[in-house]
C-alpha cells in the first residue's frame, strides 16, 4: 500500500510477512525520490530507489527510512548508476539511509554504483540496526566517473559512511573519504589504474556459513601482481567485510555477483540475471 506523501526529499518503506509472504505494507516517497515496487509481494519484496533526473543535483539532501518486520525479506536496489552532477558552488549533496531489521528478516541492499561527475560533491551515511537473528547483505560501490569522457576521479569530494549495529552493539563503522583537496585522486599513489571500488558486507547468524566461505575462498587465492581486480576480506562477528578494486566497473560487478552467488536462493530469484 502507498501512504500519504512524506516531507520533501524523504522516503519510507516497510515490509512485513502477510499470509506467509513478504509484502510491502507502507511505501512513501516525495520529490525528488521515487520508490518503484515491481514485486510488492512474494518470497521476497523487490524495490527500486530512484530519483527524478537519475541522480543528485547540487543541494539535494535525501533520506530513506526502511523497516523489515520479523521473517520478511527485501531486495533493494537502484534502476541504474546513481549520478552525482556537477556542483561548482559546493552546495550540500547527500543521502542518508536508516534501516531496522527485526528477527529473522533479511535485507539485500545492492544498488548500482555511484557515478560522480567532474566537480561534484557527495556524502552518504547508511545506518543498520539488526536483531541478532536478522541478516544483511550490503553492497556499496563507486566508479571513477565518466571515464569515456576523460573524467576519471575528477570530482571534488566523495564520502561514504556505513554503521552496523547487531543487537544494539555497533560492530562496524566504515568510512571512506576521497577528497581532491588532498591531491589528485587519479595519481599513481591514490586511485592509479583502478576505476571502481566496492565494499561488500555479509552479516548475520543465518549467513555465517556463506561469510565463512567467502573468507576461506579469499584466503586461498594468491595475490597476482597487476591483476585487473584485487580484493581482500576481513572477519566480522557472524560475518565478513569484502573490499574490491577493479580497473573496469563490469569486472567488479561480476566479482560481486560471484561472491554473492548464494543470494538468488535466499530471494528465490536471481537479481543479477539481466545485468553485467
């Protein structure tokens, strides 16, 4: 169901189990945000977060509140890469997500990468509160910009901050800041040959075997100098944090898909069957 319009720049999505299936019980969005619900009921809800113009212009500050009720499942993504347009006056441009996952629920948050144009600025803060028996799969990634037009790492500033609380205890605080004021981002000692960075988190008691498998697979693979894709993995309580850097966005996308090969079974459908 869709409720009354919320305040400007805000959206809210709530998913609960109704008659044995996950279903959207509340969905609200106001300009410039849009919520698209191609599957509002089923084994898992599928939702797409979008915006008028396909991205953020100077001064856009948006937020999304997300709640998953007990045993519900939701796949949340975007229609395409989120574009961050030029912002020569450096007006605030940001997005905030606050998610609450109740007992037995599962959130797969896997948007397309953020694409920051030349002279743009952007920051995002994502906060997740999980019941100890909830599960989270998080993908947060960024490409270098419009590389085909020569815009490689030419934005002004980009920052992403992810906080995860499990049973009320913060178990992850990860913040990445890329600031051109500290020197050219595309220099050999910063981004160098890479055009895409990704962070992947798999977390929750029910996902502990999948997280352990990722850790084991990464530990068993040798480091290949000059490889087009590099990755590392770190253990979390009941989970894993995976970092990926690649020369091409498509290669990083395929690596994410390969590492998250268990997700289609959880959602009872393959969210990447028509991508990459």
